[in-house]
């Protein structure tokens, strides 16, 4: 068996630039990530969160770090490049993880207004999670 690094992308939007709104959006995004992916936090290499320039009330990585099973995951936040007319109040992540299964099914969660960024990765286009 050969281990391989794979990646999961995801995004969501916050309703406003407040700690509460950003926390709600990040928790919802990470819950979706964990519900539809067989992801062991011990196998996560790193997670990068990006936010648009209009979100600065709290770091998304700080919210992820509150999850007890994410305590040892290397996390970082960066500001996303600003493009005029792009989606506002957007939070994205890129998570690299090790897996012994090179064919593992990956669900890339795109929620709220971020669904429009990758309509081809909506839940209706993936198979049910394996139990």
C-alpha cells in the first residue's frame, strides 16, 4: 500500500463581518467537510484558509483550531487576492491530507453563495458517503 497526498477544496460565505457570522460559516463548512469525507485529522498535512479583504473580525483557522480533533493540524490564514466584482465575504480552504487509498472519493464543499463558484461540485453530483 502506497500513501498519497490528496487535497480538498471548499468555500462558503459569511453573512457579515462579525465573529459570530464568520464562526457560523466556518463551523458549517467544516461540519460539511467531515460529514461527506472520510477524513482523519491525524492524516491532514495542512489546511490553508483564505478570506476576502472584507472579512477581518476573526481568523478562520482559530475557529478550526477550537475543534478538539484538529488540535494538531497545521493551520494558516491568508488574505485572498482581490479581484473587482468577485464574491464578497468569502472564506475558502485548501486541505492537503495523506491517504492510503488513491481512489478515495472526495467531496469539495461549496456552501451558501460560494455554491456558484463550483456548481459542478454540488452535493447532487456526488455519490452518498460510504459508511
